[in-house]
């Protein structure tokens, strides 16, 4: 019962990837479009109310009409804009290619590691162009407690929908983030497998780095759309392959979001799942002598 409750801060921000341009079954409240020192976010941010009255923020990473290519996503503005609303936990979604036989198109993956194959053209730090030298810890690029928390919730949503979907959940995986916009060559795809990559996308970086610098909790729910290009005797990935699976994945992602957001809001309160992030930058800034 939300009657008589004061409006609370928006603690949870959802970033939607390819295919996920809106949430559903939530009450739309308003659009906000905060201008940050790094410009405007990818698109105006939608504020939604959950049935409990709790408000969450939603941002379409590539713009609502998917007009922004991965190299041009204004990741600093996106993270800064969410932070300016009071967001503490960012739940990001992304369509990914699979580098492993057992990760089938349609499956959900919660990565815990990243290999950076972006080409240095994306501004990847809030400290760039300032006189502050800061080295954020990034050994565990996702918020460990947040990811563990998600594992149980996502697993139970997939079990509850096992009748209509055969999506499996894979945990503790490594996502390769490539620059794009072209997909990988077959040789690159095989190399990423040899390196230990399990899935591949074009968007988790610099988003995850910036979330860390902003001391926000950050976790990625990846949904596989294709087998990339490593499989012998199989066609290499095309956009058409990706689009085929995108809608199904996005529908199930919306269900996951609608099911867990209320609980995530509660978990993002003081003393919840985000204890590793808060204050993490305190010793990252080099002292001046
Ligand atoms: N996003 C979805 N599928 C992908 C792939 N195969 N490579 C890079 N990014 C992707």
C-alpha cells in the first residue's frame, strides 16, 4: 500500500540495450532529460512507478529509436544523469553474441568479468581532461553482491516461465567488449574463445567503468542473440540473426525487470547489496605532493 508514503528517491536505474527500448506493466510518471557536464543522456530518462509506488528510472542506451551506434553512446552523460536522480544501482541489459556452444541464443548470462577490446575512442573516465589522477579498482568490474543477488532472482523468473521459454541462465561468465560496429572476423571470434571469453557485445564498456567511478552498483543481464562467428561450417553472424531473437529476449527481460525491481529498490537502500561501491573511490585519487 503506497498511500500516504512520501515520494522516495529513485534508487534504481535500468539501462536497456538493443531491443529493450521501454519497460511495460509499469505506470509512466514523466520524462526527465538532465543536462550533465558531459552533455545529455542517450535519450530522455523515463520515470516509472512500480505497483508499490516505488519509482525507477529507465534509459534506452542507443536512444529510443535506436539511433546511436555503440561507439557514440554518451556513456558519461548516461551514468552522470542517472546519478543526478539519486540512482545507486544500475541494472543494465545487453544483447550479446555467444562464444560457447552451451550458451544458446535466447539464454540469459550474468557476467562477472570483462575483456576490453574497445579501441580507445570512447571517453572512458570522468577524470579525463581534469587535473585529477584517479585509478578506480576494476578487478571485479561488476558489483559482486549485486550479481549474486541477481543470480537467484533471474533464475527463479526463468523457472517460472519455463513453460513458455527454454531460456537457461549462465553465471560467472566473461564478456568481451569490442568496438564494432562491424562484427568480429572468424579468427577474432576464435581468439576470444581461447582468451576465455564466453559472450561478446559492444556496450558494456565504458559504462561499467564509469559506474565504478561514480560509485554506483552495476550489474549486467546479457541475453544471447547469436553464436558470433567461431563455429566451423556455420554462417557468420548477421544483423538479421540478432534481430530474430531480440524481441523474444526483450520481452523476457521486461518480465525479469518487472519482477525484481521492487526488491532491488529495497536492496539498494543503505546497508543493502551495494556496500562495496559506496566510498570505493576514496583511495583511488592520487594524492598531490
Ligand atoms: N551483440 C549481439 N551479438 C553480437 C556479436 N556477435 N558480436 C558483438 N556484439 C553483439
